[in-house]
């Protein structure tokens, strides 16, 4: 199933990635277990719709995530393969003060492939309401379409956002969209 969501120009086969946000602007990079950069993304500035183009380690365009509408804090983001022009998945955000839920859906059928949920209502509420709440690290659980545990996104306290994306069992979940979602979640929810 995950081959149906392969993105040309990138292969994410590890089960753990470190995602770091840049210090100056909304730029991100994903590192594999060996510390090698495998993916870079950045938010395009001064656009009506939020756009996040991603490149592989060689600087080649691999995919782009685009908001469905302007200032889309809660809504749909489409992940499009840059080489084929095909929409791969939709990242659907259901934002609330107590629970952040991101559903990864098939771009054609809108079937649910995976879900990323914030863990701990008090932590989520503190991130969203307290002064400097954005300094509290993200913590999410990744589940498959049936609600079975697949992995975690664990934030770390540091000068710039840094977190580990761990995929324990990705047999039914496409890894590239999960890693991209981790980067997009951080960018969107830190606004």
C-alpha cells in the first residue's frame, strides 16, 4: 500500500528522523539516523496560500504542501509530487484548544491512511493559550487508519524546534507524508 504513495526523488526507509526548524525563518530539515540531511522544506513567504516546497539532499524538488485556502490554521493541505504533478495525500487539520488532530488522507478517494494526534489535553491547551506556550514541545502519536499505534513525534526543548519522528510500524502508513506532516504541523501551529 505505501508504494502507492511513493514520491519520486526521495526514499525515507529509516524508522527514525530528526526534524529541525531553522533559526531565521520557517525552514526545516529532516535528518536520518546517521545525521545526514534527507529532506529540506521552507515556507514560501508573502503568498496568499501557505506553501511549503521540499527538496531532497541534492537540492532537487520532490514535493510541495499547499494550503487549501488563505490563512488555513485548521483545514486541508495537499501534498503534491513535484516531478509527476500528482496530488499524493491530503493533510487534514482538525484544530481545537484541547486536541490537535491531523488526518492523512488519500488525495483521490479521501480514505483515511493515518492520523497524528496531540497527546495530553493540558499540554495542548497550554501550548495554545499560555504566554510563551509555543515553547512547550509538541508531542503527537501516529496511528494507522484503524487507530493502531504506528509511531510518535516528540518535541525537544531547544533554541529552535527540534523533534524526533519515530515510525515503529509503517507497514500500512506512507512515511514521506508523515515526515512532511511533522514539519508542516510545527510551522502552522507556531503562528
